[in-house]
């Protein structure tokens, strides 16, 4: 395997994780019969976004780097807000 093949594999793997988040969201919504965004959506977003960021850095693509970097901030912030709400609810019910 050449270096270029390796990096293409990394890029496609990141894209697969990133695209997988929509499948996860779709399945969760179908199960509940309403639009929902499960926590796993954000983990898929972080996984795919991280791998794509590494790929973008390797390709030295500033547009792709900026997009994935900002996206990671948003995904991590959403997980933080979810955890904070869960902690608040747990304290309120205790």
C-alpha cells in the first residue's frame, strides 16, 4: 500500500464515520416516530470529524481544516450541554 492509498483510506474511513451519524439519527427517529438526535450522533460526528481533520491537515487544505475544526468544537459543546443537563436532572431528582 502506498502512502497515497493509506491517506485515501483514512479519508474514506472518516467520511464513513461522519456519514454514519445520519444513519444513526434516521434509525433513532424512525423508532420514536419523531425527529430525534441521539447522543451517538455526536460521537459519530466527533469520530468522523477528527479523522477528517487529520486527513485535511495531511492534505494541507485550509478550508477543510477550518470546517472540520469548527465542527469538532460544536460537537464537543453539544455533548457538554447534554452531560450538564443530565447532571442537573440527576441532582434535582436526588
